[in-house]
C-alpha cells in the first residue's frame, strides 16, 4: 500500500512536470496569451476606456475576472471559519471527555 | 488571550502607530485604482493593526475589537460581495456586471464604482478573517 502511494505521487508529479515543460517561456511575445486579439491585449487596449481604472491589474482583478476574486475571498472567509470551528471547541462539563478525546 | 507583553514602550509605540497604519490601509484599499494595492493588501494591514493591539494590550484590546467582531466582519464582507455579485442577475445581467447594478451611471463609471465597492468588501472580509484566525490560534481552545 505504501508503494502504491509512492508510485501514484511520482506519477502525478511526473505529469505535472511534463505539463509545466510545455508552458511558454516567461515574457515570450509569441505565447498564446500575448499574441494580438488575445485577452491580455484586449485588457491593455480597452481597460481604461471600459472601467476608468488606470491600474489594469485592478481592473482585471475586480471587474473582468471578478468571479475568480469572489471565489478567492470566499475561500479566505471559509478558512477563518474553519479555524475558529476547529480550534475553539465548546467547553464540556468536567468529567465528560466526549468519548473522542 | 492569557498573556501579553506588558510594556509601556510597546504600548506607547502601538498607540502611535495603529491610527496611521489604519489610515494607510484605507488609502491602500481605496487607491487600488491608481497604484498597487487593493482589498487584500489593505485588509491585511487593517488586520495587522488589530493584531498589534492584541499583542501589546492583551485583554484590553477586546474592548475596542471584540473577539466576535472578526468573524462578523468576514461574514458581512462576503455577504455584501455576494449581494453585489447577484444583484445584476435580477435584471437579467451576468454575475458581477456592475453596469447593471449601477444602472443610472454610464457603464465605465459604474464599473469604476463597482470595483471600488468590491475592493472595500474584500478589505473588510480579509480584515475580519485574519483577526479571527489570530484570535482562534492565540486563545487556543477558548480559555
């Protein structure tokens, strides 16, 4: 069983490295995200006219990709909620250890 | 929290630092349109100011910022953001389509104000969430 886990992790890691090796180099002008009529060129050209926001990063974060930001902020809230729920257990009366302590 | 650093120096410095930290945090949140920054960064700075109070003043800081306020702020922030997101759906728009939420404005201006509102809600959410995590870790089981 331990070997199965090791093999699975190695296989998944190998797939990850294989996939990452196919990514375009950083700053590559010919990458799919940077050629003309792609989204990044659209944002650079139109972000100011469409949102009156000089900072393109903010325009993308909170307008074009705001559903992503919404999910991110809900993740932050759920993290805090689970921290509180896990760490702040209600106090039990003395002598009752709840059976799972 | 059971213990804190009872030091006149730390408390004096914290008393002087916290207001400026909070004002700068609100500047970072609202100035995200023009400079690096935004809700996440400003919220972290607001949380840092509260955690500084928690460390230096201990129990006294709960009078200014009660333990329940953290989760409440986080929940209110998430709820307001969700309302901002779902409101356009009522009039047939798409999720977080600010131009439909603020239908009386021109589209670019509506999106400007929508971005600002979203940043403010994210700021409150991160602020409350980080303080709640700190309180849960520091009090360690509700002592």
